[in-house]
C-alpha cells in the first residue's frame, strides 16, 4: 500500500505502529513510501533470549562503551550506509526526516556502540508503551551491532517491555532467537503491549551501563 498519496506525519506514523503497520521506501533515492504489514512477523522473544558464550565475554569485557539517545544522526547514517552485507538501503531522506522527528519527540531511540570514542555500531527503533519496534542496525567493527542488540534486550527486559518487533527474520537475527509468528498472533501481542507501560530510561540516559550489569539483567 503506497503512502505517497497522503502526508505522513510523525503522529500518523505512531498510529500505524500501534496498528501493526510500518513504512518503507524502495531505496534511498525513492521519495515515496509504502506501508508494510507482513503476513509473518519477526519478533525476538524477550523472556527466552540469552547471549552465547563468546558474545557474553565480549559484552562483559566492556571493550565497547554503549550509550543511548546521544547520536541519532550518526546511527541512522550508519544504518543507511552501504556495507558488506548490503549494497543499497531503504532509508531515504523522507524516512530519515520522519524518524528524526520521532527522535526529537521521544519516541525513537538509539543504542550506540563506541570504541575509543568512535561510533562503530548501533541500532535504532520506535518505542510505544511496552513495545519496541526495531528498525535497523549497523556495525563497522566485528560484534558491535551484536553488543548493541544485547544491551537493547537487557534494557527492555529490565524496563518491563513485552514485545521486541524485528519486522522480518534475517539470518543475523535468527542466531539471537528471532522467530516468525502469524499476523494474528502478532496483533494479540501488540494489543497486550499497548495496554502496558514500560520504562526505556530504567537506566538513565547519561549512564554508561557495564557489560556485567547487562548480563545480570538478562539472567533475571
């Protein structure tokens, strides 16, 4: 369903997420958007997630420093850049502007991974009530996006979130337990998430959370 015949505002975008729909563009140069509602929806079950031993060691070592909501532009630019695993991106200027407005309004969030002060990975997504809708992730160093995802899931679990929507299941996400559920099952989970509050800032924005704390949150 095309979304270029109507003006898509941040308010409309939030209503679409609450209804189980999200926008995409064909590529970075496409000025139009289309609405997507997959028949099979990707999610990562928060209650059963666990990090593998090697990744847990990387998280615990704190070789990367992880922050939230400090550099939206850096994260979305990183997600939009071509990489070894993708030749083009669906993040257009219109997508960039819409999610930038959601970030300014407090509904879009980033998890940023730094090494020696340089942004080397991260992800961004939309938060509504106790649902988090993951949009995209990137890395320029090995394991950086994986560390971002582990920190995200720990924050969501500790903050009382009930749904982590990945939209689709990729081989990268499948290794973290991402699975597909039917549209009907997804709508039930989404409705339950919309009826419950959660706390994104259960760890304050200015605080750099240690890997040890993150792994402890995943065990509880």
